[in-house]
C-alpha cells in the first residue's frame, strides 16, 4: 500500500486497507459493545488510556475499565483507549508514517491533553517508549516540554509505586487508586485550557506554561508525583524536592516579560513539592465497579465479567508487593455485589464472571455472596470463577458452589514446599490444609488442579524444594484412595499443573533488601525440582518453570533508581520491545547495554542491600513504616509469622494512621473490632435477624435444558464486523441473546453450551446479507418480540432480517443441508489499477467466458493429512497440510458480470461436502492481481431452495401476521 504521508488513519479507505493486511484486524476497530463515543472537538479535556501490551491483555485490565467508566460519566470529559499494536500493524504504521491512534475516535494520541500509561509490569516499560515513538512524541519529558504544551504523559498502576526507572520519560505519576486523582487532574487541565484558549505564545513561554501546569497538578491533586520537581544526587538515593531559587528558576518566576503570571498564576508563597507523595486510597462503591463494561467482539485472555469484591490483602506474605501496596482492606457487602452483578451481567451478556481480589478466600461474606450469586445467575447458565484460593479456606462447600454451572478451574497457591519456608514468607499454611484443599477439589469433581509455588526464596534449601514434590506425591496418593473407594464418581486420576515462579525482591516488602538469586543458581534449583519429580515417578504432574532471565530483568527494573532509565532507553534503541513475551524477549540486548554502562545485570539485581537502608522508591509513601518492614525481615529469619490484622490486633504497620484510613469489611469479627480500632463494618445490622434471608432460603432454580421453541434466523454481517472471525461472531450472538433476556436451551455435561448452530462459517473480511443460524430456546417467545429484543442488543453491522419458528426438529442440520452459496464481488481497486475500467471489463469478461467454456479448472489447495497414532504421540497431533490440486469447475454454478456502474460479479458456488469452492479461488482465476470486496448474498440447500426455507415441514404457521410463522425486519 503506497499511502501518502498525509494520509490519516481516520480515512475509512486507508484504515480498511490497513486492516486487510494484519492478523486479528478486529482488535483495532474500537467498536466494542458498550463503547462510549464522545465528540473529540467539543470535549473540554481529553484523556487516552494507553496499555503498553496487546489488546487481548489490555481489554481485560480491570483498572482501565474503572477509569473508563468513572471519567466518561463526566459529560465534559472524554476518555479513549490505545494499546500496543501487534508487530504487523506497527510495521504498517511506521512504513506509512501514520501515528498511533486512539481506538474509538481514531484521533492521533498526540492530540489528546493527557496520555495515561498503565504500568502493570516492569517488562512492559520498553513498550511505553515504543508507543510514545509511534505517537510521534519525544521519549524524554525534558524534550517534550520544548516542543509542545500537550499532551502531558503520566503513569499509574501497581508498578508506579517505584516511579524512578521511568522518571526520565513520564511527566508525572499517579500513586495509588486513580478514581479521584484522574478526574481531579483533568479539572486542572480544563481550567488551564480555558485560560489559554486562543492565546499565542512562543516556545519558551510554552515550556514554562507546561512546567507551571505540572506544578499545579503536584500542588492541587493528592497523589501526583512530578519527577522534574525533585532532584537526585549521587550521595542521596531518594529524590528530594527542589526549592527556593531552583524552584523559582524552574517555574520562570522572574520572567515577567513572558506574561506567565497572567496566563498561569502561581501562589504568593512558592512551596516545594512534598518530600513524600502519599498513595491514594479509594473506598469500594458503585462508581468504581463497572456495570457497563466494554464487551469486545474478539476473544480475550480473561474473557469474563469481573466483580471486585475486595481490594487489599492483609495476609502479609513477605514477598508480595501488592499485599503491602494495596492496603487497607476494603470490601463490598454481599448485597451490593449481588445488585452490581445483575446490572453488569445484564449489560454484557457474559456467561462467566469472576470474583476479583488479591485473596478472595479472605472475603468475609464469601459463602453467603457465592450462594446468592449462584441462586441469581445459575438458572441462566452463568458461572462463577475465583482467582487462586488459599488452601486453608478451600472446603467442600465452596467447591460445590463453584461447580454449580460449569467447572471453571481450581487454583491453589501454597507458594513453598515446607512449613519452615512458609513461616519464613508468612504464608500461614500448614501441610494438612494444603492436602485437604486438594482432596476437597477432587471429591467435588475436579480432575485437574493448578498449583503455584515459588523458587529461590530467601533461606530456601534443596529440602524445601523437595517438599514441593512431597506435597504432590501425598496429594496424588490421597486422591487415588478416593478414586478407589468411589470409582463411579472418579473415573480419572487427578492431574496437577504445577507452576514455579522465581522470587523477585520488590519495593515496599520486607524482602526488598534481599538480592535476587543468580541465574546459575536458579537453573540449578530448577534441575533439583525436575530431578525430584522424575524420581517420584509421578506421571500426573506437569511442571512449568519461569526462565531465570525474565526474573532477573524484573528484579533489575523493579528496584531501580532514576539512572536505570538509561538502561531501559538503550535497550529499547537496540530493539527491545514486548519483553514480557517469552518468544520476543531478547535478554542478550539487556546484557549488552549493562556492559556498555560498565556493570552487569546480576550486579544490579543479585547483591543484598543493607537492611533498613533508604531506597530510591521512598519518595513515595505507601503508608508503611520502614522500621516495621525491618521488623518483618527479622521475623522472617527467625521463622516467626505475623497474623493478618483484620482477624487480630493492629500491628502498627502505619497504613491506617499515615493514610488516615481504615479496613472496611462486610462481616468482620465483633471480637476483632473491639481490639482493633481500624477494623470497621461496612453497614452494621441493628438486628441480627434482619440479615437478608435470600442467601439461605431462596432455592436454586434448575438451569434450562429442555427445548421449548426452535427458531431459524437470517442475519447480516457487514461493515467493520467483517474483520471478526466466525467463532467471535458466534460469541457475539450468544452475548446479545443473553443481554436480550432470551432463555436459551443448553447442552448437558460439565461445560454446557447454548444450542446455537450457524450454517456455514464466513471467511474473515467477507460481508453477508443472508447468514443462517438455528437456535433452541427454553422459553417460547412471539417471533416479533424475539426479533425486536435481539436486534436491540446487536450492533448495527449484525442485524436479524428474518425469523422462522420451527414446530419440530428439522430432519437435517443446516451444515449438511447446504448446497450452494451466492456471492457478490465488487472490484475495489479500480482507482489504483493501471488499466482503464473498459480494459478491465474486457479482460474480466474474457476470463468469465473462458471459465464457462472450460470443463476443468485446477487450483492448488491444502489437504489435511492425519498422522498415525504413534507419530501423533511424538508430534503435535495436528497432522500436516499437503498441497493438492482440485478441479473447481463443477462447483461454479453461475458466474456473471452485472450491468452496473461498478465492476460487480455475481457468483453461485458449490459449498457442500462433495465440493467446496471458495470465492477467492474463482476471483484469482479471473483477475489474479485484482482486489475484491466480497459479500455473501444467499445460501441454498442441496434441493436448490433458500436455506432458511429448507425442510418446510418443520415450519409452524400459527401466530403469524401473514398466517406464516415468518417475520421480516423493517428498517
């Protein structure tokens, strides 16, 4: 594609031409169900949320979903999204000098006032630089201030609590929860824009205006850290606020000739930024639980609705950064969760939802809320899932509730193989609890259990590693005994997927002063584990280990200071991006850069730091006292555990007093509340008997299985949605049916699915005016109501045009009844073609005549060759593709050139089990270099009638406006 530099991604033809060249083009559409489109030009402040990884991961990020809802509720503000484009899309953008764009508006990212990066993981930092470059922005903050007033680029998220490694690149950071900070920052921007509207100023004035705007953000919005307002020195690890003359000079206080004071005034008393920036804490309420989330048309990594039931964890696992940086604990009530779940699932149509928390097992209203949720949603075949659970809270009751609809998986995280090491890390689990949790899962029907362990923990020995294998051996034996005693309900042995993560020292944890274990020692420990597993003769365990290089880089960056930005920048310039992906991570580049900087990665990561010493990230205050972290470090070495404070007395860690907050629990222990003043109840019940009885008395409704009504649909697929595939289309239809409140009939078994069948998959990039599907319902609906309800929940590109009600099950399935398909192909490259229209018409007409005269037209195709059992066992089991020639001429039923202003071909092609002719195969014979846009206009049965009308004996003629059970959609 030779797109001129002046081309814009907003140009529909340019955009569609790009999408036709990339894999998974549907990820770039920005047209998800529930997308909130606002006018770019009239919005008073515009924010683009940037996730520095691929769409499938970014769309699952709960924090971005919260901010998308919170900001878009403010009428005058706009929030859009952008993600890291895949390699193929990035190459096209760079080749054609097209800027990174925001998904919904398709406006250049550089045209927004704010660009906010989600810093979830240190190994995405080179992607942040890549996205800045793709947006046409300078990578360093100090360079951007010389070039433009907006956008201001900031970072937030879990990794932002050590902002220093990215301080050279981002203008500011939001520390902690962003629900309040983001709108407050946008208010400051809005006010500044109003003052500066229509004002002309030179580049020097613009620079000082930008600096003053950052100063206002740091001064007026709690939780904002502006690195430029802090200076670092060689003998001081923590950045200190600039003040006095240095601050005045930075803000241009004496430059009255530039009229700065008239444009952005400063307070009479110029105060420096705070010595430490306090982490912000938001309560859980209806505003920060998205109930109208974006529902993508593509499958995601975590493709489900999410209910945040608990924020924060007070278990105090000494390796776990979120366990300290998300405190205090905040919960939702069971009643709120139930009501929010109704709205969220009704608006999304998801078949699965997850209870989100760092430790959902500690949620104080867990059992009653799970029961209530199951009783509300199980009748619609909506299943619940948990993240990893604590073994000491996993029991038969929870296991049974989790499998009410479908089994979504059981994940347990013992973390360490011995009770000694679990005491060191403060895990608070004993051996018996772990074994009992696995037994409960197996007794409830789970044949597969995931287990998370850690390797290379402080004080770890080979005996501790052997303990992991001992847990697996004992659990296997216990489950074998269960199977032996009850073979009817346990036909399969238990299988374990055991994931081993390497310990990484993280800021604001008691283990922050420990050095990372070297790569060589980590590999040795992995060999110890693998050898122990081999000697155990356990054939039911899959062992996965994290590569030492990945953990090493994570340790380097997570504890870095401001100078580590040089490492990140130089690695990016050498080609390091997508470092979080195993197949794209290039550790060699990072080692080369470290050598150029006169050090090694292991010197940066694997050296112990003086216990209690001040560290670069302490410019941020998350609430914890440093002395308390030292105390926890000492307790780890003495193998002493610390109980969680929401179930014990206050440990005086500092969070509640320093941040002026409390733990808010749904159902705290009354005894704990008496001795711990920082544990509060969300809403105390005046009368114990007044607790809602629905959690215990409402019986669970039986999910629908029996078919009450059968319908056949004809529907369209057009416009942008031609860029999504067949399976995604099927998911789209199912979610729309669920949003429409249509009760579908489901298959039986452990993982039931709706009884929906689409006649014939439509190839990517093709449109259709007549797709056909059959659906079985568990309730009877008038077809007019069915049609109206469903179309209201479908995007305009997919709309149902006809519905037939079948009075009995058809004798033949749709897929086996198909005989031919009709297509309309429009020549789309006329303007770019070298020939004139007349010459093209003549050449195409000649090719059509030749095809119609021919008896044989051979095209190359690929035939799947199945592997034998022995070969399949050693290979991938998927067989191989062998090129073969096939004669498509018998399958070309009709081929004509239509008399229109455009070049349009009408085709009817065979698409049955005997011969399937693809339209592109025919078009390649007619015009090998031609570019066509294909639309399927109809499907016919083997008997030659429209597919929607095949097997008419099954059509009911009652309750129809025209005495037939058929309804056409009216535009």
